[in-house]
């Protein structure tokens, strides 16, 4: 009887180990899938910005979106203000012609994903002059209603080393 109990405990232990390993593998897959999704949302925003399609570029922003960047001395509060600023930028004669994400890292915590990366972009002014742009960037996304919404972004200056 004791041997039979021991055998059942070993079997139960093995089953629990298998279930635990499967759960860990599924969690890693979920994290990888979420990482791919938030990177895709970001790249879709850049593509829309290159087409000067502000509505499409800003569709993933949450209504209570906030942003810190080196262009303004105060935090940008809300999707409405961010949209007005983006529309003003898009109405200008310059344009974003290339955008790349270097060293991306996504940290996923349930329905929250933090994307950090180095931005490398190219802009062109009305005279055709090309300028390289750089930024140290962090974006915080929350999954709401099955969609990743951008709730906060920080775009910091990344000056060339001296």
C-alpha cells in the first residue's frame, strides 16, 4: 500500500511539473506575441506619419495619453492636445521619410507592455534637405478591449557624443 501511494505521489508530481512547464511556455509565447504586437502598432504609427495621416497615426492613443519630449518643457496631457500638435506638424512642409527602431525591448506585465528603444529617423524639409534624428524612447501600452492603447510616451533627446 505504501509503495502504491509513493507511486501515485511520483505520478502526481510529474504531472504537476509538466503542467508548470507548459504554463511557463505559454506565458513566454504570450509575452512574445504581445511584444510583436506593440512593436507593430508603433511601426504602423510611423508609417501613417510618413503619409501625413494623423488620424491613423494617433488611433492607438488612449484618451488620457500623456507624453514627455524634448520639444516642450511640460508634459502633453491628453489625446486631443497630442492630435492638435501632430496635425500642426503634419501640415508643415517637412516630412518624416524613414523611421527605424534600434535595440527594442518589450517588458510585458499582463495587460501592460513597456517598449523601450533607440529611434533613428530621417526628415526632409521643404528644400529637400535631409536631417537625421535620434531619440531615446519609451512607450507604455495597456491592452483595452483587445487592442493595445498607448497611454504614455517619453521621447528623450539623444545628442551625438562629443
